[in-house]
């Protein structure tokens, strides 16, 4: 992803992501980034300064969909200032050295090409949610990684357009089939803990149940929740 406008302008992210039916299956993906890159949470959504780029971030998440399909995903992300040259398998190995466990040296310089080049517009909100001694959930500002405590929550609308120019024009509708609303919640300590605030989880479950039928359509559910998926 090459962010060309907005608070993340000037940042490039490169992801490796794989899915599994269980956490164990998802963790089998060998997606660790190059160890020469610093390993700490990075975020410049709100103009927060960090020491240097590139940096890396890894996570394991459970994906829940409106049709009750569940999967687990392991993702490694590298943050850079410029999009590197990616033309061969070797170029990818410089970023993720173990991503191709069965590759041989004669395959290093096999050429690759991008499958698609797409334009996306993203609206993202972040906040920390807390529950008091009575179980009442309250919200706090997002101050940056590990600075807020509570449960980190991200709500994101992702809309696809056929060009950057059209994405800038509010009256032009996005491409019909390329849109998504997602609600991401982390365990405590920005996802570094095995503990959860279940008062917050209950509230987010109710929020998802309220939002899903209002931002989705029956067509979406039929398309994504068929018997073969």
C-alpha cells in the first residue's frame, strides 16, 4: 500500500498474510520480516513520530464475518518510506526471508508481477474503551501504541474506486463490490496480553450486530456466505 494523501501520506506498507482454520494453522505461515528491521509498533495516523523507518509489526487475529464464517490470520507488515523494487522472488526474500520455505537458489530471480493495481479510500477511527467498577463502558482518546490502556478498538470503512481522481470527488460512488466496514478489537495492552475486558467485548458485539445489516446488503451476504465458503 502506498498512501498518497491524508495523515499516512508518505508511508508505504508491505504485508504478508496467511489464513488458517485454527490459531495453530495460522501460525504455521513463516512470515517473519527481515530481522534487520526494528520490531516495534508503528503508527503515524495521528502524526506521532517514531525513530526510523523501516519498522515492522506482526499480529495474529480471528476474523468473524456476518455469516458466522470464522478464520484465523497471521500478518506481518513492514512500514517503509518508499516503495521498494519488487520484480523477483529475491526482492521479496529481502523483506520476508522465510516466506518461501521450499524455494531453491535457481528460483531466486524468477520474475513476478503485480496482479492488480487498485485505488482505495479509507476512513479509520481509533479509540480506547474501558469499563468502570460498575461495568459501564467509557471511551478515551487514542494517543498512540501502548499509551492509552484499556481495549484498543479500530473502526474502518474501506471503499474502492476506479481512479484516484474519482476517490477525491464526494459525489462519485465507489465500486459496488469493493467495499468493507470492519471492527477490530485487541486484547489488553494493545494486543500483547491474553486478557480481555468482557464488558467492552459485549458492547462491541452489540455494535457489530447493529451495524452489519445497515452497512451491508443481502447481496453481500449471498455472495460471501455461500455453501462453498
